[in-house]
């Protein structure tokens, strides 16, 4: 992701530098074209026609127009301006020896708009070479050493100035890249935070649903407990009373039959009474077990106090 951001930022930086070069090229070319045409018109035939400066100024205007036509390709347009001015400097040195320095200075100034910091210095060196060549081969130039030193000073000054500007731009783009990277990381963290919030919201909804189900289960448990309590009450009041009567009368018939006077207790009758007595005792024990189980589940099992042998109890525990 960081590499993608860097590539996009570098492309955008190159585009912005081209835009800056175009912004510098357009007014410079228009100014040179206007000045060249105005100067050429001022030297048109009159009482005294001076064709040399008219031709040079017209050439400067044509080079400026050519650079203006290439404003969509800013680097090519600026190179056209600088190289064209250097080429014009040669005939200028031949026709008007004093104008060569001015044309070379224009070329150095135009090259400062290029995206390379060393362009003004390279142009100054090229202008110096042309000045020496023109002085030696075509036409002696006045103050050649001073002119060359001036070119180099101007080129060096523009070199350091452009270098500082490029470093500032690089620093700005680096900070811009870091800001984009931080923004992308912040966007990722925001996405993670949104997903976490969504997960927490889902967990909260599930918790609410679980609490609702727990409340319903608790209500059902309370209802079941109430049903058990009603069942226990029914067993205690509606079943134990007749069962105790049956158990009491059957026990009396089985254990103490003489209380009934002169009743003929035959063996089959005594056997049936014994079965009724045993069955009623068994049923009473089952009812007691059910009641005890209900009390255990209700967590209110009653305690029954009775005497016991501690020695026997300890032996059973061990």
C-alpha cells in the first residue's frame, strides 16, 4: 500500500512540476514575443533602416512563438527557448557584438524554469563556450572574460537558487507522501474500528437476546416450581389424608384384629388385609419420597431432630 501511494505521489509530483514549468513558460514566451515584435517593428524601414537589430529581435520573437506553441510540453518549450536564444547569440555576436551577452543572459534565465537544478549552470557554460568561439572565429567581442565570468556567476546563483527550490519541493512532496500514508493508515484503523464497533453491537444484541431468553426461561422455571408446589399441596392434602386412613385401618386390622370383637378372621381375609397394609405402607413411602424430592428441588428441605449413636455414625462415615 505504501509503495502504491509513493508511485501515485511521484506521478502527481511530476505532473505538478510540468504544470509549474508550463506556468513559467507561457508568460515568459509571451513577454519575449511581444518585446521582440515591438523591437523589430521599431526598426522597420524609415529614414535610416537598421536591419541587423530588426532581424535579431524578429528571431527572438519567432523563438518565443515556437516555445509558446510547445506550452503543452513545457520542458520541450523551455528547451526551445533556451537553445534558440543560444543559437541567436552567435549571429548577434557577429552582427551586433555588444548584444551577445544580453541574448545569452536571456537563455540562462529561461533555462531556470527547467525541472533540473543544473540547467542554468549548463546553459551558462554553453554560453561561455559560444562566446569564446565567436570571439576567436567570427568576431572579436568586447570584455569576453568579464562576460564569461558574469555568465558563470549568474548560472551558479540560479543553480543554487533552483536547487534550494527543488529541495523545498522534494521536502514538501515527502511530507505530502507521509501525510497520504498516515491518512491511509488512519482510514484502515477507522475501518478496523468500525468493524469492531459492528462486532460489539452484534455481541450486545446477542447478549440482549440471551438475557431475554434467560428471563423467559426463569419465568418458565418459576411457573414449573409453582406447578410443583401445587402438586405437592395436592398430594399433601388430597392424597395423604385418605391414604393415612387406609394405612391406619389396615394396620389396626392386621396388628390388632381383636378390637373388632367377634369377627371371624379367616386366613384368606387376614392375608388380604396384610396385602392392603403392605401396599398402603409402600404407597405412603413413595408419597413421602416424592414430597422429599420436591422439597430438595425447592431448597427448603426440613430438618428432623432425633437421637443417634455417635459411635455408629462415625463408623459409617469412615
